[in-house]
C-alpha cells in the first residue's frame, strides 16, 4: 500500500511539473507573438493576443480598459511610431488560470512625424488569463528604463 501511495504522489508531482513547463512555454510563445505583432505595427494581430476584457497601461497615460479602448490606443501608437524591439523574459509564474511575466524590451523606435530613430527600452509586467483553454494577455503595463535627458 505504501508503494502504491508513493507511486501515486510521484506521478502527481511529475504531471504538475510537465503542466507548468507547458504553460510557461505557451506564455513565452505568446510574448514572442506580441513582440512580432508590435514590430509589424499590426493592430488586429496585437488585439488577438489580448483576452475578452483587456487592460493596457502605457506609460504617461491613463489605463485603457476594454477591447475598443485598447484597439484605439494601439492604432494611435502605430500611427505615431514604428517599433523594432526585442523582449527578454526574466520570469513567468503560473497560478491556476492566472499567470504573470516580468520582461524588458530594447531596440529602436522611429518617430514617424519627425523621421527620427531613438533608443527604446522598457520594463514590462504582463498578467495573463487562461480563457477557453488558451493563454491571453489580460493586463499589460510598461515603463521606460531609458533616460530621456
């Protein structure tokens, strides 16, 4: 009986570790897709990565709540700048149907009106929700880690 119990515990722990690794990989893939859509200035592609009730919290702006507000904000962003950035993920934590990731991004931003390219760098916090079996961005917050002097 003791052997059966030990085996059962072992398989439960192994299954949990495999599930956690799978979720981390799916979330990392989502972050990579977000990077690609940002660099492509693809509003619909970005919005497809967000969940049903997204919140986007850009630096120096009020939080944008809901799909319509988030979509309009990305349209405004992509009409103003062209990004060429790369994300680095430092940690991903999963707790049930909620997860979060701490990242940074670096690269270049072209300010379209001035045709000027500047250095870009941010710290980011993503919060994800698992909706209908798929991880989606629920809330996204970023702030610059670059001096603007």
